[in-house]
C-alpha cells in the first residue's frame, strides 16, 4: 500500500508529478481541484456551490471538501493506495483525513512537500496551458506543445484556467501561505513529512519520489 499526500504551493507541479506516478505505481491520482472543476464543467449541484469560490481563488469550505474526499477514498481502486493532490489544504482537513485513514485501517506512507519559490510559481502558472480534452499540462516556456497552442495528442486548442491569471495566482499563493503552509508543520510533527526540491525538473522529481516509496516497500519486505 502506498498512500501519499502531495503538498506544495499552487504551481509546484503536483498534478504533473502525480499523473506520471500514477501510471508507474498503478494507484489513482485524486485531485480535489480536478474534481471541483469537473463538477463546475458538468453543472452538478456541487459545481454550482463551488464555482464562484474557484474563480476567486478562495478555498472551498472544509466540510464540502472532506465529504468529497471521503467518498472518493471509499472506492475500491484506493485499496492499493492513492496519491492525494491538493488535499489536505488546511490543518482541519489534515485532521479529517487522519480520521478517514484510521477508519480505513490505513497509515499514511508519506506527505511529500514539493518546495518551489514564489517567483518561479507565478512564472510557471501564468504560462500554464491545459488540453481541455485529455488534461495534459503544457508550459509555454518550459514544455510547449509541438504545434502552436495545440495539444500534441488531441490536436485541440489549449486553454488557460480562469484562476491561472496573474492576479488570481497571487491571491492563491497568499491563501496557500495562510492556510496550507501550516499543514507542512502538522505532518513534520508526526514524522510523516518528506521534502523534495520542486525546481529540478519532472524526471528528477519522479525519481526522488520513487526512491522514497521504494525504500518503504523494501523496509516492509524485510
Ligand atoms: P492549484 O493549482 O492551486 O493547486 P487546484 O487545482 O488544486 O489548484 O485547486 C483549484 C481550486 O479548487 C482551489 O483554488 C480551491 O478553490 C479549490 N480546492 C481544491 N482543493 C481544495 C481543498 N482541499 N480545500 C479547499 N479548496 C480546494
Ligand atoms: Zn489532449
């Protein structure tokens, strides 16, 4: 069982790393941001409730997020493990997650903090473009699509998330420092935190994460 939490500022690359690692590790990638955006796009009741909050770059209330995650973790594909990306984002959410895991008889493997400075973040996010069809993430500066503004695979025009505009990015960073930064300390105190430099590039970061979880698997095998 590999149960991971990915922590870090918006734009640290959590989603990109998770998409790669879910294939390698064969465990689901659960992004609360993706869940909310899908709900907004398909106009569900949940979507109606969170749309304005997302557009402003604010946090969805804890009880709503906790319920969404509880339901998702109860599905059978999470039995072998999961990568939680974008949750927990407050200390209260971290406590709620602890309760869920205890009920499920699980013990968190690691909470991994991807460290990236604010200037790098703003640069990355404002240049981020997404394929509306397959969800692939591009960066106009560091990993541009082969053809101008078209997804390499689907050939459809890439889009910019509403909350990826600079003003909202700065707001999200502020919300992160106020609410989510303390979650790092929460896991550190429990001896559950590992830190990875999030500026060294996708391949190196993925390797680092695999080194972390590999060690655990070997340790439990001994
Ligand atoms: P980011 O790129 O900032 O990590 P996400 O895709 O994770 O963005 O989340 C987008 C938005 O969804 C957040 O700005 C917030 O409004 C909402 N959201 C996602 N996860 C949570 C959470 N755990 N708690 C509260 N709000 C959340
Ligand atoms: Zn695509």
